[in-house]
């Protein structure tokens, strides 16, 4: 069931390459190739090119393994919001930052962050997400790339409406709904009061890693 599903509904990230190699390994096992030294070596070579490669234990057991060539994903454009909602359910992050007034002349501030982090090999996909949502900034290092939306107007008019139209179906949906509750409180200027800030803090503490 797994392989036919992903053949019918192709992945858009570089995990597609891992899936293709996974399918090859499954085929070899179905042919009972793993019962021979040559066949097992071929399977280990495939595994070496998948995900994070071989563990130290497998490297020690198969020191002369050659990596098979990873298939190249031809960049596929994001075709609908449902796909992005599902991808965000696995890879996205909704976060709130609070800065309380430090003097009579300052005010309480609540900042909103939405981000998606990926391996640097999925740079094309991250740029496509930014174009698809028409907002955000992109930063990267040698290993990772991040799409991030911090501008209040973009969060209010693009990110929140998008996920209202294309809801997620995992726990990230609960974080999104809390994210929206806090946005509504800020829009109502409730965060300018002590009671309002306490309410926002309580909601924030129950998001992400604070959710039980």
C-alpha cells in the first residue's frame, strides 16, 4: 500500500529520491536478493545513499560499500494549497514571542513567527514555498535552509488566511488555532493590559513543546 500510494501521489521534496531508492530495495528483497552476499551488498549500497546514510556499525561491517547514484528530482512546482498544508503539518512551526514593557514609556509587544526548515538540498522547494505564499524571507547555512515569515502584516493577511482555507489535520493545527487566538487578542489591543498579556502567556505556554 505504501509504495503504490507514493507512486500515485509523488513527493515534491528531495525525499522523493529516498522513496525511489526505497522502492528499489523493496524490489530486491521481494526477489530474495538479500539472501545472497551480492544481493545484500546491493541493498546496503542503496541504503548508504538514502537519508543520513549508514550507521557507524554498518560502515564497520561493510567498509567497501559504494554508494548508488541518487535519482535527481526535477523540480516540481507546488500545485495546490492542500499539499502545502500537509507539508506544514510535518515541517512547519508557529511561534509567539512576548516582550513586556520595561518602563512606563514602553509598551507590551507580541511577535508572530511562521517558519519551515529543510535540508539545504531542498532549496528550490523552499523558494517555491516563498513564491507560492508571496511573503517571507529565506536564510541558509551549509546544511539547512529556512523560510520564515515575521512581518505582522504578512502573518495577518497571508499566513493565517491561507491555513484557514487549507487546514492541517495533525497537532500543528492546534498550534495554528492558538496562534490565531493570540492574533485576535493583539488585534483587539488586549495585549496592552496585564490581564491580556497573562491570557496570551497562558495560550503561548500550551503551544508546541508545551502541548500535552
